[in-house]
């Protein structure tokens, strides 16, 4: 069984439509795949329909933008009720804030580089959730950078003078909100320190207390020592150790199935559904 529980489509910052992500997953010989777009579930229906036709088991998921004491945290949730008013309100607030924030980043960048808001909209025509990757793509289209990665290494970096943060819910509130809606939560790439600050172990303990179910230990942004440390924490706190690709199509080098979740771990996630 090959199980990949973290992928993105054009609903957020992936480069393939949800149906195409499912086709790519079948081609990568996955048996189980989750679609986990940032802050939106709009890809679920299309992905579910396509996966069914391919004999692929589809897991409905999301990657919720969260914060804790100023540090950005990504929280994966699986199987929650997409119609929950509390979940919809939380995500709607974040998506709205992301648009205001993207406009502000574009305003700052456009003082130094020719770039308009229309360029960004054109870079993510299907995006329900806008992010820095769309601004990166717009700058690539304008010829300012060769790749998304180059844009992120420069003007879009978290420590750049063009950077603007956006509202995101407190992570322990988000864990409880998702759990009340039937979701099973996993802390995404908890040790990915190359892209920004990460939280100390004490915060993972708090999250476990709030109902967190798993830790995404096996992810390309984690070194071997980080995986060792995180798997020790997972074991001690009774959290499920997961692994996934964080596939973004052509937007990132991450390939489907490059990290996977063992079937026993997957069964534990299923068993944690409230
Ligand atoms: P945002 O949520 O708008 O702050 O943008 C962060 C998103 O950008 C994350 O989902 C990452 O997957 C993506 N990202 C971060 N760094 C890079 C990079 N170097 N190249 C491509 N995508 C990136
Ligand atoms: Zn992303
Ligand atoms: Fe993430
Ligand atoms: Fe992701």
C-alpha cells in the first residue's frame, strides 16, 4: 500500500487541477491519496469523482494556515465535515486576509518591479486560496525571476522587506474546531526550519493536549536528525507518525509518493475519527 496524505492543486498553490493530481497519483502507483489544499476544500468533489474512476482511495483533507505566538504553523486535517459553519467561518476569514495581504505584498513589490494585481490573478485563475506562490508565478511570467524558487529566495522570503504576514487562527483553537467537525489533525512539516521559525517541543505537547492526532515526520524538509527527534516526540506523546510528499505539481520539486505513510499509521488515523 502506497499512501500519500499531503498534496496541492490549483485550488490553492499547486499547478494541476484536482482531477489531474488524482491522475498523477494513479500514475505514481499510489493506492491512497489525500488532497490538502491550503485553507479550502473546493477541490474535494472533483478529486473524489476522478479518484473513484481510477480505483484510487481518496482522503478529503486540508492544510489549515495557523499561528502560535507569531510562528506560522500548518495543520493538516482529514475527513472533517466541509459544511461545518465553524470551519467555514475560520477558513473564510483566512482566505479573505490572504487576499488583503497579497495585495499589500504586490503594492510593496511594485515599487521596485513592474507587477500588477492583475498579473497575480492571471497567475492563479482557479485559486480559491491565494498565496505567495501566485505572486512568484506572476513575477516569473513578467521575467523578473526564472522560477518560483528564485522568487522565494529573494523578494518573497519571510525576512524580505516586501513580506507581509496574514491573519491565521491560533493553532490550538484550529485543532479543536477541526476535531469538533469530525476532523483528524496532523501537524504538517513541524521541523521545516529552512523556511522560517518552527515551534519548540512544548508547543507540540500543547497541541497534543488540544487533540492533535499525528505528526508529519517524513517530509523532504526534515533532515535525518530532525526525523529522529520528531519520531521520538511522536512516540512519547502517542501521536501517529505520518509521511507525505507535499506535492505542488510543477510548483515545487516534491514528487508524489517520495514520502509515504505506513498502512498501520493510516489505520490509526482512521481509527481516531471522532
Ligand atoms: P503563503 O502561504 O502565501 O505564505 O506561501 C507559502 C507557500 O509557499 C507554502 O505552501 C509553500 O508550499 C510555498 N513555498 C514556500 N517556499 C517555496 C519555494 N521556495 N518554492 C515554491 N514554493 C514555496
Ligand atoms: Zn503550498
Ligand atoms: Fe505547508
Ligand atoms: Fe503543503
